[in-house]
C-alpha cells in the first residue's frame, strides 16, 4: 500500500513539474490574478489522476489484494474473539445455575 501511494505521489510530482514548466513558458495560460499556484496544482491533479489510473493498475490491484487479506484476517479475529466471549458467558451462566441448584 505504501508503495502504491509513493508511486502515485511520484506521478503527481512529475505532472506538477510538467504543468509548472508549461505555465511559466506560456504554453498553458496562467490562472486569474493570484490563483496561479492553485491553478498549477489543480491542473496537475486533473492530469495525474487518469495517468495513475492507467499506469498503476497492477500496483493498485496488488494493494487491493493486501487490503482484502487484512480485512479478512480482522474479521476472523473478531469472530474468534466473539466465540470466546460467548463461551465464557455460557460457562459463567452454567456455573451460576449449578451453584443455585446446590443451594
């Protein structure tokens, strides 16, 4: 997951540098007034999103498999804890009944 995130940030950084170069060379228009920095960042985000979607497909699939495995393990642990808790409650009730019958 960290690898995918770093790769995605790398694609964004590359797009940011490319857009910055295009804006300051005059190929792409500058933002209105003082919005030039925001314009560059937003344009880089819009360009990097589809590039990341296509280029990082395999890495995204690997990351999603890792997330699914982690969620499955957590569910299994919760089920195991829940069943242990149920067994403890059942044994406590059984002991209470046995003590009542002994009295």
